[in-house]
C-alpha cells in the first residue's frame, strides 16, 4: 500500500483520510511506510476504545513528527487501511507530552446523511467531550501527560492542513 501518490486534499474543503483504527477497537494499528501495510502497534487498556474511525491524512507532517491525525464520524466502523474522502468540520487541540497534537474531526463525503454537516457546532457537545475524554484517559493510562485545549470549528482546519502539507513537502 503505497500512499505517496495520494493527495492530502483531493479538492478544497476535503481530505483523504486513511483509517488505522476502526471505531470500537482497543487495538492500535499504525501504518508502516517501510512495509507498506498496517501493523499492530499495541493494545490499549481494556477500559478504552476508539470512539470514531481514526487515522491520518497521507502526505502531511504534523508538529509531532507524524502525519496529521484525523477522525471520521461513521455509522458503522470501517477497517484498517480504508481510504475515506472526508470533510473536516473541526480540530481537537491537544498537547501530548508537551508537543502539539491536533486532530481533525471529519464526516465522510460518501454518507448522504451527513451531507449537511459542516461544523462541530452540529455535533452534540457530549459526543465531543467523549472524544476528548477518550484521549485524556488512554494517554494517562500509558503514563503520558496530555492537555486538551478544546475544540476549534471548521475555519481552523485549512491553516493546520496547509502547514502540515508544507512540512511534508519540505521533508521530501
């Protein structure tokens, strides 16, 4: 699975998102660029499970040295390695062990039921808090210090995405 040909943003307002971890899983998979496949990184503590399909935007480089993290709200979990064209609707700002580790929240273009969603203001506040609490809990159980700075709406996506695309292009 060679991700190099994939555009991070296939058109304005959209991203390509590669799922690493399906919603409901406690297995943490990560894409191994060297092997070209998904690999099991570790198993999370049993009390936590991923709230949404979770992955990354290919051909980006975030401040933490990894591709830009992204989550997608799905009715049913997909699978590790699934490519989803998605519309980012906000960003969870957080710091993991002192480094910025923002995460895009997206909806899939292929789901007509979510066609009208364009803002995190359209997502229930308790659902957003569940996501933030998931990251607080799982990182804390691993002995890491995480600070959740809150959610920013869709206007925060484009500058973050551009920075991560530029950083990736500079590394090449």
